[in-house]
C-alpha cells in the first residue's frame, strides 16, 4: 500500500533525492563499513521531517512501540532482520524474554508487544512476556481488540539471572524505556544479553549525545554525497541548568541559545532562498517527560516555559527538577500530507535493516507542530516493497519508492548515530590510553 502523498515536489529535496539515488552503491558500501566497526541497536524507530528543502530526523527511539502499525507485508523483513540480529548476539539462543512497559490496561500498546512476540517467534525463538509491574503476581491473559491475547507473567530474579517460572532466557528484550529510572532487577545479570542495554534508557540517556553523534555522521555522509550536511541535519544547542519553576537560573543561557540557533537557521534559509519563518523546538535533554516539545519562534515565547513545566506530567516520568538541561533544536517543517492531514514518516529498523514504517498523521496540527499528540493516526508505508528497491531514472519527487529509499538512508544514519552514542556512554567499555 502506497499512501497518497501531497508533497513539495520542487527545490533542493529533489536534488537531494537524485544525489542519493546516484550515490546508492557508495552509500550502501559506506553503511556496510560502518557495521563492520559498530554494532547497531537491536531495534530503533526514527521520526523524520521532510520540509521540501531538507530531510532530517527529529527523534530517535531505542525502545520503539507501535510495531502493531506495521502491516503483515512487512513481517518477512522484520523476521529476517530478527534472525540476523539473534545469530550475531546469541546463535544458540532458544528462549527470549520480552520486558514491556507497565501498561497492562493499554491494549494498543500490548498489540505492539504481541507483534514483537510474533516476529521473534517466527525468527525461531520461544518467546514469553515478563512483567516487572508489582501488580502482576500471577500469569495474566489480556484480550486484545483484534482477538489476540497477550499473557503477562511475573518475572523471577535469581542471584545471577532473570526469567520466569520454568523459563530461562538467553536474551532479554527491553520494550521499556526506563524513564522512571533504572530497575534494580535488571542490573548485574550474568551470561544473559539485555537489549537494549540499561544505558539506552531515558534515566541515563541524553539527546545531546545522540545529536552530537548524528551531526558528525551527517558531515561524513554529506562529504560522500557532495552535499551541504545541513540538508539532512537539524542544528542544535544545549542549555544547562535552566530554571523551570519561574526562577531566573539559566534563562539567559537558554535565550542566548535560542537566538543563536534561530540566527543560523535564518542564514541557511537566506542561502537557499527559503521563504519560511524559522523556529526551534525546546525539549528536555534527558527523557521524554517534563516540558514535552515546545515550539519557539521568538525568545519572547520562552515566557511560557514555566507553565509548560508545571502542566500535566507524562505518565511514568520522574518528577521534574526545579532546573533542567534543555535542548534547542532547529525546527523542521513537514510538507508531507496524507488524507488532508499533516504527516511525518516514522522509519522502523531492526539490527541494521529498514523493516517498515508508517506515516504519523494529524489533521488538527500545523506543519511546524509536534504530531505526537492525541488525535494522531497511522498510515502504513510500503517499505516492504520500496525501501530497498529504488527506481533509477524516475523523475525526482514523482516516485514513492525513491522517496522511501531516501527516508531509509536518513533513518539508518540516525541508527548509526545511536550506535556511536551507545558506545560513548557504555559504562563497561574498555578505555584505551
């Protein structure tokens, strides 16, 4: 299924598309060499924005939910990628334990868990779901809207291993982003693979580390393609210790960083003849909670920040401190439209492979707003047919497979950045002098 796209089909994005297609052999070799040196995350999902003049990732999720949004046509790719990942990690693996979020009443989320169970079962593993929710004291079967069931079982921790009653897994798949903190029950496991690792969780991870890695990789890929890396990279800055309770601490630094990023974007817009008003998004450097994503077009907009911080907290997020480190990220418009709604592609990957994706569509939002909000819906992308089969010779901007291939390149670049990020923050990494 290829959704009907209504997109800006002129300007630099088409030149970028043509450059990417012309450089396909060099791009694929570049990624192959990267994966010889670096280990990709087990799975990831990347939100991408196509502004019509640039194509850039705006968020990289290392604990992706939403696998239930992938169509059955995408399953073969996901199963094959899961097999490749398991072969590398634990070739003799027999049992896999999935640790979900504590959302036992959220059937949409549990449909995502059911899809993950299906993928890894079809990859040749015995798969069970172990809950760390203290309320789950015995196996609990939950009916899903599509007629399936998910069975949540209480995890059992021995001195050295984590499993279920009469179930000892080689590998543990986390689908819990640890935003409320690292769970002690997951620490100090022996001879078990925990994927993603604990330092990928939001209680440890910082967006600035990821953005730094992505910026460096975008420069290298940009050099390979002969393009301005800005076309695939959102500029950013970091503001430390910003008061969120109405105080003045860090406010000058935040205002200065907002001004600086807006000025850089204005210069780029002028260079490329772009007649749009620049904006930035301000968000917490660690975790998805707190102020959420705040769109800022002028420093005066920052006056609303304490109100945003005092608003309804994100479920499961830790209590927001009085001061926080914030990210000021270049805002990227989305010019994609699906069914009259503003849309952005989300690329799903497992191991080093693009396995599917969907458009997040929101009819009630503007092109410069965050689409992750109530009212969003999801339209599958035809990645299973298109991401690996671009059509050379097609007119730029007119071929959905070529557009999807370009999404896949940017998604994989963000995935590579995540692998660099994880290496840099691994507490067990060996340090060579």
